[in-house]
């Protein structure tokens, strides 16, 4: 008999992840760790360091990580009954062996957590190390300074090039120091006034009721304490998920960004994913531009039918899907019977059933055909719905998206929209330089998303991103340019 797990997603490339958490400052770090463990089969976890923050300055609490991993130990066998045999969850002792203490108070020597981070950075590999900062960044700051002292400038730059940081705002004063001293460091963070977290993109995961942003846009129903009690705080691992105090899971966007569901492209924060969308804060062409990324804005249709232009919406637009996904993973912990739970659709586009981005080149004004007929669901009784949509925001340079990015015309070729025809805009709409209005050989990079959702309980969604590089071989289009963006946009209306 065929093992049904072999019909689920494989994860041949697992991001390396190192977590710094001020766990026990408030309940949200514990909540995020519970969710992280449910997705840990997608990652290569290399460190779990209990650190400080300005909100918990003089102690660290690794013992609370141990408690959650003890609960995980009771469900790991059930979890492994629902995932591909090549993408199994690791035993609890693996995670226990990664727990370390970060700097406690004003410690000057490198902490045991800092020592582990230094070791992982110095490993010879072509895979970047993602440092997810759920609290202060003092452990990271100490390690970066140690690298600077231990290595020559060239080698230090090379080691930093292997790092990717996603920080949940600044939670001590070392984040600003890091960004100032190391502009070459790939660093995602919301920048705003100190402690004004209402302005940060990451609060889009659950903060609309507490911080009162985008009222009427996000649907909070799957973030209420009642929903969490019914769908998340169940079974041995779910009981380790505490009630939230301010907002639930403020740190979770750091790894939602890395979830392998076919949507995100981790090296391109501006593409957008469950973890939000971010733009370079400095695009200077002189080679000295920083690699720091700050909040971007999406236009999102809210639950009330209105259009919101919002940085928070780069996350809350996906909330229904990622909360259903969380609930389904928690269901996996309850039973080792594959048939008793729901599993993700597997999307095939033009015969490719991986989770990789599909990259195409298409001449302006041309048409292409995309065929997702090979898409299937591991649960034989489930039916699938197909939605193709043009994600226009990543192609724009500013927030007046409709004036800058023309629509991809999507035409269904069958009743289920498994197969579609895509018509590329004409050259003057997609292959003309914004300011000079001169035609370009290589035009806009268009983002087409296929979203496939099953009818299981809870419903699960998979994605595939199709990147369409528009081309203009005959150098058509163009018009009168201008020195000011206002003049250009006025002429385009």
C-alpha cells in the first residue's frame, strides 16, 4: 500500500534558522515558539537563545523554552504521520540541545548563546543563516563585533554576507547600532518612533484590535481568544500555548516570512509573503547602499469591501489562510492517522510540482498559457478552487500602483480555471522607464499568484508565484519625459 505521506510537499531546501527570544517578557514569544515547532520540519534550526530586551533587562528564561519542547515531545510522532518521509520533524532532544542563554543584564563576555551564534556563522556553507530576533539584538551585536575583531575586513564582510536578519522592530538600543555600523548586513525591520509598535508592519498579524489600525479591514475572528481556545489550545502542545496579553504572536512574522508554501521568495523581501512585504531603505547606485529593508505598503481589499493602503495589510491580507494553516497543523498533533486530518494541495504548473517560483520572459502585448491541470490534493475526497491574481504592488516603485502597473489580463480556459491565458500589457504600459518615458528592452517584472484552496476542515491554501519578465525587443512605446514625478503621473492619467 502506498504511503499517503509521499503525496505531500517535499522541502529539499530548508532555511537555516537561529532564534533570539526574550521569552517570558510576555506570552507572545511562547506562542510563537509553539507555532514555530509546528513548522520546524521546513527549517534547519540551529539555535534557540533566550535573550533580554528593554522589556526584560536583567534575566533570561531558557527554562520556558524547555517546557514547550517537553510538550512538543509528546506530539512529534503524530506530526510525522502527516508530512513527507523526507521532511520529518526532528526529535525533542535536537531542540533541547540548541537552547542557550544570551547576555544577562550588562554581561560583557560573549554569552553561551553568542558563542553558539558565532559558531553557526562560521560554518562553511553556501546557505545563509536567518537570525530571527524576537527580543533585543544585543546577542547579535556582540557577535558581529567579535567577528570584526577576530577576522580581517574582507573575511568579516564575507561572514556578514551569509547572514539574514529579520527583527521585530528595535527592542533594545543595539539594533540601530548594528544598522549604522554594518550597512552591508541584510536586515529586515520596521523603523518607527521608539515603542510606537502600532506603526510596524509585523503588528498586522494580530494587532488591529489592540492598536486600532485599519479598522474594518482585517477580520479578527480567527485571532480572538475564543477561536484560539477552540482551535489552538488543544492537545499536549496546544496546552503549552498561553493566553495572549497584548497581541498574540507578534514575533511570528519572522518565520511566516520563510514558510515554504509557494508564495514567498526569501531573498526578495519586496515580493511579499505571509511575513509581510519590505523595501530597501536606500537604493543609492554608488555601491555603498545599505541592505536594510523597511515597511512597504500594499493596497488590500478589507473585510468591509473597502480598499486599504497599508503596511499592516502586507500581513493581514493573508490572515485567514495562515490561521487555518496553524489550526490544521495543530490538528496533526492529535492523531497519527493521516486520514483524520487535512493536508495541503500540491500545485503543478506546466508539469512542475515543486514549490519553486516559475520564471518566464514574455514580450509586451503577447499571450502565454499556464496549465495547472496536474494540481492535486493528498486527501482524495477534497475538491479544489483555483484563483489566479495579479499582485501588482511589488512591481510598483510607489503607492500609486494603478497608474504605474497595468493589469495582466487573465482568461480562464476551463470551468475550474486550472488552465489560463495571460495577456501581457502593451510596451508603453510595461516597458517604458518611469521618469524619462524612454522604451526599455527589459520592462517590469510582473507577479502572478496562483492560490489553490481545498474544502477540508480547516481549509488549506497553497500558492505558486509566476514571475513574468516583460520584454520589448523592438523598443516600442515611450513618450515625453519629465524631471518631476508629479508631471509624469499627471501625464499618465
